[in-house]
C-alpha cells in the first residue's frame, strides 16, 4: 500500500514557474514508477510526465515538453514536477500516480496505475 500526497499548487502568472511535489509513504518508494496527470474542467485526465522505477529516462507529453521536468528523490520518497513558462492552458488539478515496478511512460493510461493522490490545483492567469 502506498499513500500519495501532492502539494505546492497555487496561482501563478503566465510565464511563471511552479514546482509541485508528491510525497509517498508506505512501501518502498523506489520500487514504483511515478507519473503526473492533470485534469482541467470539462476535460479528461491526461498524462503529462512519467519516470520509471529504476534509472528510467523521464517522458513527457508534447504539450509540456521543454517546459516541465519530472524528477524523483528516492531518499525523500518524493517526486517533483518543475513547471516553467506556464501557460493558462496548464491550469488544472495535478495528480500523481504510482505503479509497482513499472517502466512507466506518458503513454501508460491512467487505469494502469495502482495508487493516486488527491491532487493539487494549479491556476495560471493570463
């Protein structure tokens, strides 16, 4: 069992930066592939970034590539999403998700993930 708690969301102006975090507790964090999803009002949840459980290269959705960076600190049981050059269309609730011993990529659908956090709101004003 893994518990995930996101934090760091907030209101930021377009062009600004924000870093959100996902802290995990429970089973060994390093055994989990981790991903960030987001869901905007009236839209489906989409995967934006993912990093596998063992020395995996992160992958990104085209919409955030070059602007977002996902990285994990296994010593702190935390995965981060650094978001730069934010746009109003990045406004959404951001969720982290975990999948046991998986080389996850952004192409892995949400139904494959075993654990989810409750999300953190990111709002980008124009």
